[in-house]
C-alpha cells in the first residue's frame, strides 16, 4: 500500500469539492486521518451520518489543530476570516491550501494571517457538478481533470508544493502550475464568464414569463438545458467569484460583447459565409476539448451507481 502523503489532512468546508476530496483521499490511502468542519451544524450532522471525514469537528480551529495540511474549501469571500481563525493552532511546518476559483484575491486575503513556518500553496481543481453539499461528493470527481497549483509566494518551499502536487495526482488529477494573475484571466474565460452568461440567459427567459411558464420548461432538452445546469451552481460561491475576480471577468465580458456584436451584424446582414466560418472555428474548439478528455458522456458525471 502506498504511504500516506500527509498524516493528517483538515478540510474546512464540507461541500462537493471537500467531500470528493475525502473520498478520493480514502480511495488512494493518501492520508492517515482526515478531519473536517462545516459552519452549519446541519452539514456537520450530515457529514457524520454518511461517514464523511474520520472526525467531524465543531470549529475550524479544532479541525486544523495538529494537521499537516489544511485545505480551505469555503467560499472565496470567507477564506480570510477562516485563515485568521485557524492561524493560532497551525503547527510549524504545516501547509495551508485552498480550492478557490480565484487566486489573487485568496492569496491577498489568506497569506497575511499565516504565521512564519507555515507554507501556503493555493490550488484550484477544475472539476465540479451542478450539485452541492456533503452528499454530492464522489471519489471519481477529479479523475483526469486538471488541478492548478498557484504558489502563494516566489519563495514558497518547493517540498511543500511537491507534496500538494502529489496529493492531487493521487486523487486522479492532472496538475499544472500557474501565476495567480494569469490563472484568474484564464478562469475568467473558461469558467467565470460562461457562468455569468448562463445566469443571464436564464434570467432573460425568466423575464419572459409567457414563455418560461410553459415552452421553456417543456422544450429544455435543447441548448437551454445546458444553461440551466450551469446556472444551478451555488449562488454564494459565484457571488464571491465575481466580486473577487472583477477585473478579469469584466475584461472577458467586454471581449464577449464585441464578438456578440459581430455575430449580430452577420445575422442582420444575412452574411452566411461569415456565420459558417465562425461556427466552423468554434466547433473545432469544442472538439479539442473532447479530444483532450475534458468532457464525458458518462451518466451522472461518472459517479458510481448508488448502493442498494
């Protein structure tokens, strides 16, 4: 059996990402013990009921005390507060990481609270579903998905980075490293703006009450279904993402608007050649995503079938 990467891992926040981390860690024997904490008492009780974490604690500090790795799995806007809460109990040589979709704001919020001798290795797994909560997690979530490591400082201990990489690879992920600002720009393109567009499209349909009360629901097997899946994501998380990656998101939204104006003009002018060329190029991008193994037609996102 492979030796654990860490003796004790603490997961602060027990939603989809953290619960999937726990099951993946257990699957790979990557930690001797996993402690967990969630702000909601109901969530903690659910975690205990389903066996999520070896020990569910009643405070973030209790979960983090004595841990070799503490992973912040809370919304981006709460990470600074949680870091301040756990800082007094972090042991020398411990590592703090996170799973936030924004990196520069997380580094700015968390790093000032961490004591000397504690390593900070932010990370971002590019995986998820539209479901949330401790019962939504499954061990296969990270298989063949990417996790981006964004060292919190230029002098971050290489050994600490290597161990975080080993953990994510052990959970099935492909791992890359990236600068924080570049990460935030890339994610604005690949995740943040697509979610903004999805929320907006669903909002447009909602305003057309005469449609949404009948045809939209009835015929949602068309493209609208994909918008509604994305727009079902956790609203607190996405509120914090947009507020903490404002500049990059607005930049990409501006570029999207320019592209949309060009498309509008082509439709208005009945420029069929432009439309055909544009759709051909964009279809090639979609095919490259499939060829890279970053999409799946497996039912239920590849979850195992529920046990009878």
